[in-house]
C-alpha cells in the first residue's frame, strides 16, 4: 500500500514537473513574441522616420503622401496603387526580411510571431496594390474625423496629423512608441497657442519656450502692461467673467493653455472662498466651454487641444486649503469632461516652482516649462513635472479611479 502511494506521488510530481516545463515554455514564447512585435513596430516606424530624413528614401515614400487629399480621399486609383507598391509593400518586405533573419539567428520560437505580424502588413499591402481597395487601410479611410487622436494606438485622427499637420512628426503606424521616444507625438511647429496667465512667471517661461519651438503665441492676460513686445507674440487683454468675449480670438487657436490662478494662502474668508473658486475653477471652465464651441469642422478634433494647469494640489497638500480645494474641483470636472472626447485635454500636474503665487518654490519656471513641452511632445495627456516622487504614484491612481467612477455613474447628454 505504501509502495503504491509512493508511486502515485512520484507520478503526480512528474506530471507537475512536466506542467511547469510547459508553463515556462509558454511564458518564454509569450515574452519573445511580445518582444518581436515591439521590435517590428520600432523597426517599421524608424524606417518611416528615415524616409523623411534621407532624400533617396523620401523619393519613394513621397508617393504615399501624394496619394491623398486633405479628407484622406485618394487622388486617383493609380496614385494609391503606386503608394502601396513604393511604400507599403517595400516597407513591409524589408521588415519581414529583417525579422526573419533575427528569428533564424536567435533560435527563439516566439520571434516567429513578429515574422507573422510583419507578413500581415505585406499581405494587406499586396491586396490593396493588386485589387485597388482601401477597406483594410484603416488609418487612411476617407471622411471627417469623428474621434480625437488616441493615446494608446494610432487611429485615423492621429495619422491624419502626419499627412496634413506636420509630415516630420507622428511617424508611428500602430502603437505610438517611436513617437514617444523621438518626441514626435505632438508637433508645436506653426501652431497658434493661446496662453492665460501669460504675465505670470510660468506664463512668461512657457511663452518663451513655445516661441523656441516655432509656435505662434497669443498671450491672454489681465495685465498687458507687464508683457514686453516680442516677435511671434500677440497680446490680447481680457477680464475675468468676460470669457465669452474671447470667442472670436479662440476660433483661430489650435491649443489653449489655461494657466491663470490665485493663491489666498491661509485666508478662509467668504471673499477668499469666492475668489479662489472663481479664478481657479469657474473662469477656467468657462474658457474651456467657449473654446469647445470652436471645435468644429471635419479635422478640428485632430488639431484642437486644451491644456489646464490643475497643479500638484490635486493629490498633494499645497499648504493653502482654498488653493487645494479649488484646483481639485477643477481637476475633477476636467476628468469628467474628458469622457465626452470633444478634443484632447491635457492636465498639467506641476510641483512647487518659484513664482508670485509661491515664493518658496524649489523649481524654476523655466525648468517646469521645458518639462511640460518635453512631455507634451511625447503625447502625455497627464503631464507631471515635480520633484515629489509620490505624485508620480498617487496621481495616476487617483485619475484612473476617478475616471472609472465617472465613466460608470455619469452619461453624456445629447442635444435635442
């Protein structure tokens, strides 16, 4: 009896051992498979970027750009088929060859998943070339852009910007990994950018950095006398409560940066409460609503953006209760508004920098401004610039849980 029991346990142990070998093999296949797909994306998008930098590659790639009108309809069937032959088929053939060599050299079964992934691009491009159909060319389907550029993958709105916003940006084809690495996930070149709080410390630093990126800056300020004239900078005066009067100016704006605010520090009077919410929250929301009325036209969702300085006070103490309360209210409502997908809305989660609102800040406004643009060009929707490591952990958790709660328990109202 004991001998039979021992034999049974040995058999069970052997089976468990075989199972662990299988689990390890599956895990190894999955890891190498994921690596091969990421490698395929990096190679494909890097080749695409080179096509815009190397003249002899550009000769073939330009046929791809010449095939489409602004609404992504094709110029002609021949132009479309040429674009498939000289760009898509060429690109996917090179990709397939490189990944096949890698798989043969490394001798990992999972790498053949990347080969199959590359072959799917070649197969689709070949069908489009020989049959002249665009049904499988998802990022180039004609028609108005109905969604904002996705942050997780490349959709039509994201790729449209590569054709008609800035051809030297937005290189990614499926996952925007390479754009995040290169800083080509958002082009500021030629953009008209309006900035509130422009006479403040951060406002002036942001305006200076934006001008370095060849953007045109419209300084929206209640103190125009504090701004010195600069090439590329237009000053527009406005008053708190009169946000609706800015509509004509905002019609021509690509990106609105809402950066104005006040800090009443330890005060908790009725006037301090009213002022904090009026300036830090209600005025910002009115500006957003006015700007959102300008998001019209077939391509507006791809180009219009709002950036809002909600500050680190969303999740961390600022030693100023009313500043924290008003900024958190603004931040939560922005999270709610994002659900409607009217346009890209970015949050600026900024740590303490030295300014009139915070003379004890430990960062400089120039550092913060450069950090904001560095992350914006990598298409971060929540831009965190701070020296507090906890914010990088606490804010994503807070934002994700708040987004999920609002997603479940709120719904968009449709106009009748």
